[in-house]
């Protein structure tokens, strides 16, 4: 895949000098940087978050949305014990 970047000439000259010192091209440094981001812990965390969201959606699809009001939550034992 090709990627085109518009970089300020001053910044490019500085990055080129750093690349020369590291015996790398600017392209290789960009690829290394982006690969590091893609394989970082942050990327793995985002994947885990997506899995949790999908699990929640699947659970909601299976169970349906349950809307409970205060009476359903707190008065159920009273009604059960006293037959109301």
C-alpha cells in the first residue's frame, strides 16, 4: 500500500539526518513507527474493548432489554410474602 505524506521541509531534513545516523530511510522509520503502534498494548486493549462490547451486544440480543422500575426491584419480596 502506498501512503503519501506532506511533511514540512525543515522537519523532513531533520528526520532525514536522524535516519542517516540510524542507517535508515525516512520510509523505514515511518513503517517502524506505525508497526509499533499497531502491535502495542494500546492496540491490544482496543481489541479487548471491542470483544467486550460485542459480548454485551450479544447478551442483550439473547436476553432482550429488561426495564425494571423501583417497585420491581424493591417491593417484590413484600408482594411475594403477603400475597399482593
